[in-house]
C-alpha cells in the first residue's frame, strides 16, 4: 500500500486530525489541517480556501481530513487512499465533548487565534461542534460513497479501533521505506 495522497474521513470528534498527523509521519509526507486553511481570525471563512485546497492536492504527497463538502470531490479525485474512521458513536461523542470542554476551559488557541465559544452556545448554536458531531455521525458513509463515485479506484480502509489504526500505521511505515 504505497499511498502518498491520503484522506481521513469521519465525524467531528472521531480522531481525524490526530490520525492524519500520525499517518503523515508514518508515510513520510506532510499533513495539512483543512480547518487551519478554512478559518481566519474571528471564525471568518477564508475566501481563498478552495484555491488553497487545489494547490494542496496538486502536490505529489499529502495527508488531510476529508471535510468541507464543496472541496470533497477535488480531494477525492486526487487521493490514492481514503481512511474511514468508524469508532462507536459513544466514543466519538465522549471525545468531542471532552475535547471541546478542555479547549474552552484552557482558552486554547485553535486556527488563527480562534477559541471555542462559550459552552452555553451548545444550546443556542445549531452548528456548535458537539451538535455538529451528533448531526454528522452517520454522514461519513455518504461522504465515502461520494468519494468512490468521483474516484472509483480509490481504496478505502476502515478504522474502527486503535488496533486497526496501529495496523494501518505499521503498513504505511513499512511501505514508506
């Protein structure tokens, strides 16, 4: 499995970015976090996002998350491996809640200086990250089908557990040599 252009799909909180970083190290390629490209300061969307994604995928070797509907077809068209994170819903929800609470309490700077909104916005913002994660738990299957429609030869590896992730990383390390 000599993959050089790798996508990591899954709902928010499934571990996409964490696994994407580890995959990049194992495969010896660069990881680019799409959220960092998409969000400018003040949670303002980057007007040049699509062009930056096009420049990213024009490269010969990269790892990134499979998100943002409008660029998914472009990402899929250039990928040579899609990793589909499928942990149990309870694990995803536990991770996203824990991560969100800790980021907020620590006032952790995310992309371009942005920080998580008040935890109370869970009740008022339909796009709050925890609500978004719940909403997208089952959407990843459709994203994967869409990727295969764009790139029928695209291999898809499902990762349901840490053990699956470790096996994948071992294969990628072996093939990177």
